C-alpha cells in the first residue's frame, strides 16, 4: 500500500526538488527499512522500468543510501540528515551560479582599472568560527582536508552532509585528529574519510579544494577561540603543504 501524505508535506517535498515517484520511494524506505529495487518498486507502486532512475536521483540528492550486494539494498537517510544534505546541494548550485557570474563580470570589473581583492578575516569566538566553517563546507566541491585537536557531536553533525556529498562524488577527504579524540567519533568519520591521528595538534585547519582555508588556533580548553580565514589561493596552498607534512607521519586509524 502506497503511503498517503498530506498536501502540505507533498508541496514541501516538491519545493525541495523531489518528484512524486521520489516521494513515494523515500517514504516507503523510511517506513519499511532497507529494501531491494524490486521490493521498492512493488511497495511504492513505481514502475520497475523507472525504479533505478528514481533511486539514483534520491541518492544523488542525499535522501537515501545504498548497500553493496547482489542485489543491492537501499535505505532512507534520517529526515534531518537528508534535509541538511539537500540544503547544501541547493547552496552548492547557487554557488555554481555565483561562480559563473563572477567569472564573467570580474574581468569587466578589473578592466576598469580595479583589481579583485582577496579577503583575510580574523574570526573570534566558537559561534563565528563555526558559521564561517559552515560556509566553507558548503562551497567544497571535491577535496577536503581537516586537522583538528577538538571535535564533538556538533562539529561531526556539521561535517556529515559535506562528507556524504563528497563520498558520493568520489572526492578526497582526509581528517587528522588528536590522539586524545574519541575513537567512536573517529570510526564514524572513517565511513566517509581517511582518518589519522597525531600525538600533538596545537592548532588545526580546514582546506577546501586547495583554494580556501580556515586556520584554527587552539585555546586552553581545546576548543577554537580564534581563527583565520582566507580565500587567497597562495595561502590555501601553504596550508595544504603543511597539512601534508603532518599527515605523512600521522598514525592511521586501526581499530575499526
């Protein structure tokens, strides 16, 4: 039996980019759990000729995941995770449009005798730092390096949508943690990224696509109190070189 939904919910899901078939499939997996494509087709009343197209669309949009096997099984992501991934997908699309506009208009701007100025910001306080970090994650396309002596559930929840998208796209993710960090958190992150440890991390940083970076300066309690953000490619590359230097000697996560 196909799950009935309110008009309000259907309109909201349509506005978030889901088709009627995708709504049926997601709600079916949400209610019934992991299923094969054939089972989903029957349970959601979606033609088998369309089911793989629908499942692929939902996976790309971040609403479902898949488990390898023969046959493969599909499962729903939690609504909170799906909504966060979907929001970041929309923001990424807007960022693409912004880049197109910028690439066309900046030459006109510079031809008038002015030059583009790269920003360097000083960020103070955990909330301001996390807000800028969220922007950086939303703009990351294929490559992400993270080094942090401090990590908690709030930071993990912020990272997961970007990690999910990058993993789906076959991107590169490297995460370096302090040896004192929780192994359970490290194992959770290792589902998406290569994770390593260092005995001493006096500060940290996040580098996106080798062109944008946040340098985190550690306070006495381990949480970031001050950070430096820049979209200057030269500074981002310096940060990446230093990250790679530390990464070489970092210890891989073994107890998975």
